[in-house]
């Protein structure tokens, strides 16, 4: 088979580039990072014919090659440096049929690089409804390139695109006929002035071509969208719609995921018990049944909720609604020293703080960008969701309250609002404290409304859920093994002689009660128990015992490790087939015999995790984005101290 062609996919945001990438590559795609940097790289393979395949790289969405962000710099580097490993044989520039004039600016810049280019004009399916006509043949001659009109949504024109890629050697390499030499030779112009004049000249060129070969009936194109925007971005109704959507999402997160979560929980409990009872006795069997299986089960149980969260976020993004939320929230953001652009990282933070912080690169103003980076970890990410879900289920009674919304969903939504509120308040304080002079402006593109494309939503949910589970799974597997070892062995005579000591002290116990007492005593005097007892005085005012303390420490690696840690600790020496929820319900303080997870402790834990940093990966990315350790250290210690104080006050109030 021949060497695969290297194909680069580039285009403005909201042109359907991701849809086209998914159509071409299907499940044969993977996500990683470019070497040495944190910008996401998405690649995939596509079969062009029986004998030819293509490796397709989906470049970051960009409006031009005048790089002002790291994402745009990557696109320039890939397309201009021939020694680069991703330098393409052919480039597909994706344009959207309704915004062709704006999209062609990028096309003219890429064309000047001397690469074979296929101009893929997407969303063919809306041309009739929008009153759009294109003379493709004439436009091809004017632009010296190959044009394919297609619909990634309807899967039309894809065969023609593949054929154009196969015949890329026939595509003219002549640049667009734009007179730029006089601009570049003007010595009195600085770089920005040259870019401005260059852009104006390119738009004049584009307009002269489109005026002859592209027509659109404005009245047909704008009517419905304009009326819908009036409602969705309304200063009153817009917020009502937004919060109604949030209510619905959080209600669904609990109600839809309840049964699959119970099934997963009971399955892992059964698997752990079966392993212990059917495999040969020994260290490996105990490690498997008491450490690895419960630890991994502590993450897998939350796949339904995580998947549903990503599902709803993907639908909102795909439909074009999220851009309206950004516009709507700009008015509020301004009052707190931010802009509407800051909403993108803050909302993205509900999935994960790491890509959300990276998304702040699109904020040109350094002060606004820094503040956004520092406050984004307050927003409730997917890693907090497992902690919230299990604690809420333990301490908040079932039933409906406000507007028929379940108590569990209402508390969960309140925690999300609390995190967002903390981010906004922190931004206000930082805006007053940080003496950084800056000017800013806000520009947001309003993409067309469209029905979410099922395959885009599917791939997005699959990728994000897989990344969450595999990322958390690696950490939890390592932590579970370490915790099991530390919980299964201990220093001194108390651990070694636990059975003899318990039998001597509790002569009336026998059978399962005796075994449970011995296991509990050994755990308390193990290495992990000894360390837990050491830190217990510092966390006892918050309502936590030493086992919760261990989970707090280990969850600095990642928040979701909290559940995996408790699953491992509660499984060591346990012989019953109880689920993690049942074990947590039965857990009591050894001195008072009161439940560990009561209402005051539960609220304290929820508030601690609402405000604490608890994510070393986020600390690392903040260090990279701010070029030093100053801001991530201030951020981590500030958030942790604040979380401790809030948890302390809440426990003392409710206890």
C-alpha cells in the first residue's frame, strides 16, 4: 500500500470543520498534544480509495494566519515549515456557505503559502432555504483552486472531496492575484499596520470575486435567526431560558443516571466478593478484591453522570446556543472586571479546568486572561461530580422541592452556582487588587442555529468520557495499589498481634463480628491508619475522621480519587458484598458510634470540594500558562485555605 497522504484541515470556528473531520475519519481518530506544548492535536485516518489512505490533522480553528494566540501559531507552523512532521501534501480549507466572504480571508492567506488547496464550502443543505447560489466553476477559475460544495451533516459531496484530495497534484499553486508588494515595501508601516492593510486588500479582492459569482437573499437568511436571538439574548427572558435549561440538566443528571449507577455499583461489589471467594487465597487476590476492583469501581460508577454532562454540553455547543450565553453573560462579566470571552473558559470548566484554562488564550487582554485563569478552577468540573453525587445521595433526603425539582438535583445545581459565584466574586476582588493597566474589547461570533449532529455529539461524548475515565483510572489504579499496601501492613506489635489483642479484650465476640473488629483494629494501626491518626486533629473540627483525611490527601492528585480512596480503605479486610454506598452509610466514629457521613459532615465536605483546588494537573497547567510558580502557588494555597475555613464554619454551624 502507498504511503498515506498528509492532509491538513483548517477553517474558521463554526464552519463545520469538526463535522467534516468526523465524517472523513469516523472512529479512526485520536486526540493528543503537539510535542512540547498543551495545544490539543486531533488526527485521524481516512480511506480515499482502495489503495490510498490519508492521515488527516484537524488544525485549531482560526480566523487568519496573523497569529495572535498559541493555537493560531500552531496552524502557521504546520502549514509553513516543511521540516515539520505534520507538513501536509494538501490542505482542505473549510468555509461555511453563508459566511463565505469572511471565511475566504483565511483561504487567501493559506493559498499564498504555495500548497495545493481544496476549498470545501460546507452546509450545502441550507443553500436553498437561505437563498444562496454559487457559480462554482467560475469561482474556481477566479481563485485558482479546486472547490467542492458539500454538506458534512447530510454526508453529500464527500465522494467529490475525496476525489479532489486524490488529484491534489492537478491543483494550481498560483497564489491569489492580490497586489500586496507595495504594502510590504512601505517602510513607515509597523507590523500591525501592514497586517491591517493586507487584510483590507484581501477583503477587496474577495468581494470583487463574490460579487460576480455568489448571491444571497438577505431577507430570507436573517428573519428567523434574528427573531430567535431577540428572545434568547433578551435581558430578562434570556436569563430565564438559561436557568431553565440548567434546571433541566441537573434534574436529568440524577434521574437518568440513578439506575445505571446502582447497577455498576452492585456489579463491582459482586465482582470484588466473587474474586475474594473464588480465587486462590493470597496477597494478589486480596490486592485485586480489596484494592484494585473497589478503586476502579469508584470511578466507573460515575460514567453515566459524566457522559450525560458531556452530552448536554455538546448539544448546547452544537446547536449554537452556547455563543448566545457568552453574549448574554458579557453584561454581567463587565461589572466584575472580565469580558464575555471569559465565559467560555468558565463554562468549559464544568467539563475540566485544564482545557478551560487553555481556552483563556483567546483573551487578548493579559489582566482579564490572568484573572480568568485564576478563578476558573472554582467552577464545578466533572471531577467534582463523583464527590458531589455520592455525598448528596448520602446526606440529602430524596423527594421533590422547588418547582418539582428533586432535592438532589437542587443541591447539585446550587453547588454549581456556588462555584460560579465564587469565581465571579474572586474576579471582582482580583480586578481591584491587581494593578495591571489594560484595555479590552469584546467580539463574539453568533453562529447559525442548527440541529446538533448526532455523530459530532457522539464522538465528543465518547472522547471526553474516555479521557476522563482513562485519565482518572490511571491515577486511581496507582493510588489504590499504594493504599492497599499501606492499609494491609503496619508497624509495631499492635498491627502484628491485632487478632490476639482483640480476642483478649472482646471475649464475647465471635464469627463475623469478631472478624470485623480485628480488621478495623488492623486498619487503624496500619501504615495508612497511623498517618491518618497523625493528621486527624487538624481535620476533626471539620467533622472528618482519619479515613476521610487520607482521602483528602490522595485527592490532591485528582478530586475523583476521593471516592476511589474510600472504596479501597473500606474494602480492606471486609468480607461482605456491600456496595460502596452501603459501606459509607454504615461507617461510624469509633468513639461515639455516630455515623461518619451525617448531614453536617456531608455539607462540610461538599463545601470543601466546592472551593479547594485539589488538582495537581491544574496547578501544572496554570504554571505553564503564567510562566512561573507564583500564581499557581497563590491560587492553590488561597483556594485550599478558603475551602478549609468555609468547611469549618459550616460544620460548626450545622453540628
